């Protein structure tokens, strides 16, 4: 099965999917705890004006993480659909052309960079830089 395809040494596609799912689940739980704690600190309008934008940033990161899972599901669907039509002489791994592979990788790299930029901005705003 395609999920048993080894991507890294000792790491299969299935392992990567599980890691992504587990990370998303952990992030969601941490976000819920953080929001409950932070909401307790809001005592007036001024405090809310300062804290709410930070909470918004955390929520946006969680949404982006979920979008990554959706994109991964799309890749899996393409792999599963391609399994039925790949012939031995097709020359394209998982039935994807080189252009499709590049497009997927570019999209993933762009999203990863966006997530990193959001995280850096949040950390910077928390530290007061």
C-alpha cells in the first residue's frame, strides 16, 4: 500500500500522517488550555484589546494546521486514485507528473513558510520585541 512507502530512513508515509495528526491534536488541546487561561486575565476593555489579537494569531495558526491536514488528505486521495491507473512503464511515481509534484511541493513549502512567519511574529509579540 502507498502508506507503507518509506519517505525517510525508518519513516513511512503512514508514520508521517500519524505524526501530523498527533501534532495537530496536541496543538488544539494546548490552544484550548491557553485560551481558557488567558480569558481569565481579561478584566477590562484595555486588557481585551491587548490580548484578543494574540489569541487571534493562535487561532489562525490552528486553522492553517488544519488546512495542512486537508492538503495531505488530498495528496492521499491522489495516490489512491493513481494506484489504479499506474502501469509499470508510466515513469511517474504515484501517477503524478513532475509538474504536479513540483506544484504540490511549492504549495507545501509556501504554507510551511507562512506558518513559520506567523509563529515568529507571535513569539516576537509575546517577548515584546
